[in-house]
C-alpha cells in the first residue's frame, strides 16, 4: 500500500502514482520577496480540462472541502450564550481547506474591493489605504482603475491571499445606501461596465482571483437580509446587469450572491438569477459564492446547490446561529444527499477557477500557518504615490466662481476650518462582525464594515494643506472644529477660507440623511452670512451623494469620495494647481431629498421607476448632474462626425486604451461605428477632460432619456494644443432590451449627444448616426439573439451571437498527462516524464 506524508500531493495519471512534495502549502513558511510575476489566466476550456482530471480522483470529503468555508468560530459570553461569531486569529476572511493529496490549495480570500482589510491591530500600517471605489469611479478612467487593481493584486499576493472579495459593482439606486462608497459603478451601468472590466483584468493579471459582488439588486442595507427587490427583466438587463456582464467578459473568477431576495426568492437560491441569467444567458463559467451568512434564510439551504449556488461562506459551524437546518453542506453524509450532478458541477467550477488562475503553483500558505504572511508589510513608496495621484485624479471641481482656485501668488493667508480638517482614522481593533457596532463604523478616509481599511499613515487635510502652503510661503490659520465663533474669527484674518466638511457611512446601515456631519451645513451658512462666501472654498469628503443647500453661497466646491490615506496631499495638489481637477461625478448631487430614491422599510420593494434613476429621471432636479466636473481651463470641441473605426493594434496595453476596455459590454463584438472629434485646450492651464457621449434611441426603446454609451478621458492637453477623441460604439450600445421577446433589439436610428461636463450640459452637440448598411453579424460562440427592428415596418432581421458554452459538461476532456504541464509543479512533471521514459523500456 502506498503511503504519503501530510503536505505531499499524490496524483494518479493512468496507472502511475506520483508523490509531489509540498505542492499544497499546509506547513509554516516564511515570506520572502514577492515572486509573483504578471500572470495571464488560462482559457476556461483548458482550466475545465484540468478540473475534470482532478475531479475524477476526488472523494466526498475532498469535494466537501471546496463547497464550504472554514475559519470562523461561534462567540460565547461568560454564561456560554451565543453572542455572535468571530474570525480565527491569522485566518483570512474566507477560507477553504486544501486537498493536499491532489495538489489543490486552500482558498485564502480577503476583503475587500478597495484594499486589504486590516482585521487585527498587527496588520494596521502594513497595507495601503486606497481611495474608495466610488472615488475611483470619479476618475472616469479605466486605465487608472487598472493601475490601482494591479497594485491591489500585488498587496493581496504579498499577504498570502489568493483571492480578493471584489470588485463591488452594483449600480446605485438608493442615494442613502450605506455601501455606495464601495460600488465602482456609481449610478451608471456603462461607467460601471468599463471600470469593472479594468478592475478584473488588473487584479487577475497578478494571479489573484477577482470575485464580483453583490449579485444582485442589493441596493440598500435596510432590511437587507429580508427584503425582496422586485424588478422587471428590462430594467435588470439594461440598468443593473451590465457591470456584471463586463466582469464576466473580462474573465472574473467568481461572483458573490447577496443577502436580499429578488422577485420573492433569495439571491443565493434563485435559479432564475444564478442559473438562467448568470450561467446560461451571460455565459459565466466561474463559481458562485454566497455572501457571508447569506445562504437561503428560508431554510432551504440544502437545496441551494441544485438551484445554482456553488460555495457557501463562511461555512459551518457558525451558521447554526442563523439556521435551524444545516448549511449548504457540512458533512460528507449530507453531501451524499445531493445529486451527483449538482455536487460535481459546483466542485468542477471552483476547481476550474482556481486552476485557471494558477493557484496550485502560486498559493503561499494555508491557515493556520499564514501569520507571517498576514503580518508582512506590503505597502511601499510607489503605492503611496499611486494612492495620492488616484485621490487627486478623483477630485471633482463642482464650482469655481471668480476663478478663486487654484490659489494664486497673491494669496498670503489661508484659514483651514472644520472638524473634518484634522479628523483621525478609525480603527475597529478587531471588532467581530455581529458582536458590536464598532466593525461597521467608517471614517472620512475609508467607509465602514467589511470594506474598511485603517488609514494608519493618514495625511489629514490640514496637514497636507499646511505642508504645501509652507512651500508657497503662505501662512495657515487653523480652526479644526465646527464652532461658528472660532470659524468666523479665523476667516476674518484670511485671504481665502477653506472649509473641510464630511460625512461617512458603513455596511449594515443606510445613512439617516444626506447631510454633512457635525452641523457643517450651519457652519457654511454662517460664514456666508458674514460675507465670506465669495472667498470660501468648500472641500467635501463623502461616501456618496449629499445635499448642498449652501451651494450658491460659496465660491468653490470640490468633492472627494473618501480618498484614503493620502487625502490631505491630494487636496493640496489640486488647490495649489499642481494637478488640474479632472474628476467627474459618478453620481448625481440631488437638489432635494425628494430627488432621490430612499431606502424602504417594506419587505416588498417594487422597482416601479424602471430605468428612471439618477440622470435618467426627468422629474429629478440636480444641484450638480451626473458626469459634471470642471477644471482650471476651458476646452473647445470640434464638430463630431461618424467615421470608420481606426484599428486597435494587437497587443495594445490596456492602460493606454481608454476608449474600449477588453471585456466591456460588446468588446467581444466587432465595433459597430465610431464617432470622432477634436478637443482643443483654449485656456491657459494644461489639463485633461472627459468627453461624454449619451445615446438617444427611438421611443420604442423605452429609454426615458439618452443613456451614457461612451466616454474618453484625454491625456493632459497643454494650452493651444488638441487631442483626438474616438468613441467606439458596439452593436449592444445601439440596442435595447425588448421585454416581450426577451431579446436585444438593434435600434432603427440613434442620436449621439456629446458633452464635456455632464449629462445635462447646455454646451452639448448632437449627431444623428447612420445605422444602415452596418455589418451586424459577429462570428462568436451562446446563443443570444439580437433582432434588428424598424418601428415603422413589420419586417425584422435576426442575427445570432454565439458565446462560449457555459456548461462545464461540454468541455472536451484531454488526457491527464497532456493537462499536467501547468497543473502540477515542475517536480511532478519531471517525475511523469521519467516514468513515461521507463515505460518505453518495459
């Protein structure tokens, strides 16, 4: 009988048995320098072929190890009563056990989309506190998002993690949603799709699994575990699905299902959402993972495998706090109760995602032997500089009356006022989720909850402005409070008054209102009433939209959506003109609370507004509209024209391709048409701008307003010079979802509205596009039907898009030996070769 030691991987190929030492790390290891080069994922077909070869040798216990998480404990009080749950020390937030004998590593998954979660105090200061995902959305730059994602992937890899629980890509619906700061899409599906694809591509280029969340309609924290989001298919496909489709097209490894119900059925046991929409229609080939404790809470957890869920997190035993019935699976006996098709399908999907990303070769440790990795310092000066530039890039200049900014040479004294100017970072200090409220509290640099990263090395606004002012020979008067009398006294002595105001939010609670904290609105009004408004600059640090009742009383307004540890330096870069503002609003700033959709206490939330959210609702008034943003110069747009699309050279780096990110909606298709124009800087300051294209389709489309369907951020354009802008529109961009046929319909006509500053810009130009004679046929691989319909005629033409099969069972299985090159370490490959050579002489 063949024996092997723990930590060895035993692999059978044909009748040969090979022992591979240390292929799945389960023993302590000390981290050295990062050795994870840029990684190119395998094709899904190749990954499934390898998964099939391993699955054939898996026993029930091996399969069970992949289907459920481990690493959490039930927390008891002194009377042995259950009071919550807590993560085991030096484990990742999400963990699965390794299957050592088959070379399958553990999954080491960590929160969150915006940075490595500093769960314990010994991790604080060892990672970068990046700008929030909503701040990144304000850059309107796929290239910048990808740069961030690459750096994020490197920090996760350096911590021994092999998966990030992100990106978070829900399109905002409720302005007061406590988690809006986490969502990369802002209020628009096209913006979200472009940025989601860049994020997934960047993170996974570092060999780290990306896990998109939260699928789907998880638009408020109020009643999040009980409410049903009731929505029609058209709204789902056109407004809320596109960022997920883009992530899938970019090769996202997994998708996390949410707490809420959709149309009466829990997300994590909803066959329409998991099976029909994700796996079949959208062609998703990775695995579906539950949010933590999101397994169907109507006690049908044991049926979730058959309904489309693949993996339960965080796993048994902590879930018995919630469920009177067992979790997805917590014993091999329960596993036997599942249908083999459901079990093997789920295991195969998980294996394929892991193998596609090469985790069997790159995983560094398995808990509980990851302490050295988790405590490792993975931030560096390069990442700090990137965090600063991203934060500055995301700042949105909403107003600049009298060109008060940038601060001029004539400025001798500035007053920096407000509690937020010197606010400290919040450290939950390991507060366990579900035990007290500390874990979901945010600060003015990072929102609260599972996405919180402690900004240990934070540069406050006051510190950043004071340092930069010193270089310019400007005196700083500080009043870091919201005391009105102190603020007025400081303002009297200053040439320019800078007020820093803020609010924050966190997971599990929606914001109580859209006001600034600590009566900041009253402070601003008081300064304006005393005649200081025309020399007042308002700096707002926000987790999302706010009301600005004082907007007409101050000269300048700038917004930063929770900018991370470099917040103060980013403010200084923009105010002193070192970086001309380039951000654009990813959300609408409403005029009043009634110009938003509010959280509902109802358990049945009907999306009766359909597509009419944010700028798409003609009845909403904006203080500052979606897409708005100014800079320190002016740009002139030439007349736009429809042109033949220029070719994109093969191998063009994603970071240089702002106009179309591979994986964005339609990028698997041939570009349909292009619109070009020239942008000229006719001011006196070098700056960049964001050209935006909103597409108006015929009334039959059901679109309440033109939708964003193109944007391009230019590079820095010097005064008097120009930049060419090309919008690439695909067949999907000029289509709409028809609910009656459940198909995408190509519009008969379209008008492109092109603007610099927003969806409601008065300076926009319009161009009627010619859609006749375009080649709609695309040679690709599911069968999603697109129909060309002329509203004035009864004739239709249909083309079929074929996308790669989403069914794992359709993957052709090759021999075990032909698939072993990337599946197992070099020592195995050498052993296999030696054995084959020996066989030739038998």
